[in-house]
């Protein structure tokens, strides 16, 4: 039997209102269709340099070492941890959801000794608890998630960088779900390494992970530099530190690739670089403050609509993410059936959750290109219809009306400010 050819790709046109990925901005998709270039073509290396400059502004940093890791957001996380940590190093992880547990696992795979500072899912880790652990453990690294989409909660970062400097630790922040949607002033917060992904607030496809690295973190990474023999130039010196365990995620070699040395480490993912570059241009053209305001407004509108439907929002109201909202699934309602009906009847995707929250909450995202008033209203209207069909008692139209009222109040306030 001949192998089947399958049909040409024709995926449904869904509105992705879950915790990520989201629909990519059309400008990003157009950028990805641009012609390919060789990785050392002067035009292409110019695009690499432009991408570095753009992401310095997105991360709000002066860090020279600001570039891309080829791979999904988890590639950036793993590159950061494997390049800093060696066996026996101590790490403190504020743990308040699935992705704090992920940082713990990756650090343990590096051979590090991890001290978690846990909080109940739906809460954040108190700053004094983090400082107590850092003072006691004296870690090389504090690794923290900014916004954990599994719980829809954002950890306050103010003060953690100061703690790390008092105890001579590096601070790594996983900003996968928040960069471009919530404030992340890297230099002001004293963050040494931050990584993100395109597929959430940056409004692109998954497959590229922006990263920024401070000079003090770069010093640690370069102390472990062992250049691959097949590409090492004559006279290249080997560092004294333990060799970074991963070749692909070896930041010391990747940084040489992104530097003026252009020391060949891998073939840059050309189309993904185009995508990341355009994501950053879109963010900066809108303006970081305006973008953060847009996400916060959508969050308030979404929350108001959900509560008007008679639903209960999940988690600490003082620390909810402004781009993903958690909703307690009502008693007597099958959460997966509701998600299926949203997808089948309205072509809208919303999320469930993991671990102790599996089957207990839905997660609705409004971020990046999808963080717009009409998408919020359409999603609320569809969820209302599905819940009503499932027998949940609610007031028809209340959700959309409540969300529209939030937007109208914001528009009125903006008009009064400009008049």
C-alpha cells in the first residue's frame, strides 16, 4: 500500500481564548512568510542585531545579552537554568503553581539542591518567606515564575532582586505568560535572567524564546564556557568552570553566536526570528504602558462579565494575572462538556487546568492580538449560551452588558482626560 499523502492543511479558524497559545497577529504571520536568508548574510545578521535592540526595550533593560533562544518558552527556561546551575548548586524556588514545580524539576535535572517556598495554589509567596529561605540556604540562584497560568496568579517581584543582591544570589524570572501584557521592568526589579515566549501576550506563534541576561549572570555563564571543538577558533581558551551540560542550550556558545564573533553554534530559526522581531515592533509601536493598560482593562471587563453570569473568580483578587482569568466550575456542570460546546458551536477555545485544579476551574485568556473588546464580549456571550444550555441559571445578556459597561466607563474616563 502506498503511503497516504494526507490532505493539504486546512485547520479551523478558532478564536483562542485559553491560557495560550493565542491567535498570532496578522503582521507576524506575514513576516514569517518573508524569504529565507543565510545565517551569516549581512542582511540577516542586521535583523539579529535589530531584534536584540527591540527586545531590550520590551524587557526594559540595558542588558547587552538580549536575544532569542530557538525553541518554545520552555527552551528559554531550560537554557537559563542549565547554563547557570551545576551539580550541588543550591536553588530557592517560590512555588505557587505548576510552573514553579517545573522550575524545581529542571533545576533538579541539573543536579541542583532545590529549596521550594510553597504557597497554596491561588495565592502568592510572601516576600518575607522568600527572604527567610534565601538567608538560610545561601543559594546560587532564586528561580521564580512571574505569572503562573495554571493558577492565573502573578507573583509580586518587587523586593526579590534586592534580597538576591544582599545574599549574592542570581535572580531568574520566567515571564513566559506576562511579557508584553504585564509590567516587567527587568533592570528596575534587579532581574538577572528573564525568559519569555511569543505565544501569549507578545501575540506570536510558539517556537522562539526571548531572553535577557545581566552582566553578573553573563559572568557566571562565561565562567563555564567550553567551546565545541569543531568550531573553536585557534587559541580559544577554555574556562575553568564545569562544562554546561547541554550543547543546544549552552548560553555561553549561543551568546558568542549572537555577538560580533558570530561563532557558529546552530542555524538560526529564520522565520521565527522574523516573527519575534515583528512581535516586538508591534508591542513597541503600541507602547508598553498602553499595552499593559489594554490587558488590565480586558481583565476587568472579563471578570465583571463572568461575575454577572453568577460565576466565581478563582484566586487571590489582589494578585490575579491581567491576561488570564480563572473561573470556578459551578457544581453540577461538566467543565469539559462546556469547553467542547464552546469549541464545536462557537469555534472558541477556553482552557481547563492541571494538578489540584484539574476539573475545578476554567481559564480564559485575553492577551496579545486577542486582547480586544469584541473578543471579550463574543467569548462571554458564547459561554453564557453554553451554560444556559447546560441548565445553569443566569440572567441572559447580563455578562455582555457588565463587560461593556467596564469598557464604556474606561472610554468615558479617557475622553474626559483628553478634553
